[in-house]
């Protein structure tokens, strides 16, 4: 059983919503424009939750190319209008029942994050929405620390819920307890290497009365 926390901070992609098709589809379009079809969907999936600049750099592009590709990705991703994204089963009901204040900590920018949460009728469950806005992305702890700063709470007041190794590392570096979800994009072994404080197999298991 997971005890009740005053504040819950959530990753978004792979934790609240299954956005693989839209994220990876947009990346594939960017790569295809450069004649690249050699990177599988399985490989792209593992990058969800990391900054796209890092992804493009690791695919062999120079920084100036990666920055241009990021702009193209954002345009393509926005144009898809999240048509292939879905909310994971049980997420909305669990957010509705979960006490405490709620925020986000995602690699998406804050405006995009708000749009996604609003599109899928989740926004009203959150007291604050925090994306990665001009500071280092996870696994750096900055987005978590910014979320806590806005809410005026201590790391010990919070539980961070995410699906990736980057989430778990960011939580540790921020001094926040972590909860790994198993339905997202992270590999269980990689998550385990970061020793999450809690594991859940379904959203309702986050509830203290489960």
C-alpha cells in the first residue's frame, strides 16, 4: 500500500496518456524528410520522455540540425492534434479519487502539456501544470523542483509518478519519493536500477485505500 502524500507530481507521456503513435509518428516524419528510415519504432519509443535534441544528436545529427529538426517536430506533432493519443485505462477515475494537490513534470513545454490535459478532460484534476520551459530536461531534476517551487512544498511532501528511468533519476536527484508505473514505455529492468520507492501495475493502486 502506498501512503497518502500531500502532493502528487505526474509525468505525462507513458504515465497519464499513451502518446507513442503521435510522438513517434512525428519523429518518423522528421527523419523521413532526411531520407532516414533505418530507426525502428521500438528504438524511438525508448526515447519518449527525453529531450528530442538529445535524441537527434544520438542519431548522428549536428546541434544546428537537431535544433531545426526540433522545430519541424513541434509543427508536425501539433498538426496531428493528438488524434492517436489515448488516456490509459483507470487514469481519470484514479485522479478523481486521489487526494492531495497534483502537478505535472514532463519534457513537454507547459503550453503543450496544458493542451493535452485539456483535450483529454484531465486538466481540472491538476492544481498546477509544469513542463520543461527553457531549463534542462529529465533526468535533470529542474522540472520537478520548479513544480515544487510553484506549489510552495518540500520534496518530502511529494510523490513523483513516472514510467521511465529518466523519471526515477530525476525524482532521486530532486529528493522526491518515486513511484514507477509498469504500463508505460520504460523497461522494467532499467526502472529497477533506479530503485523506485513504489511500483504500481494499474492507476488505482496509487490510491491509499487500495
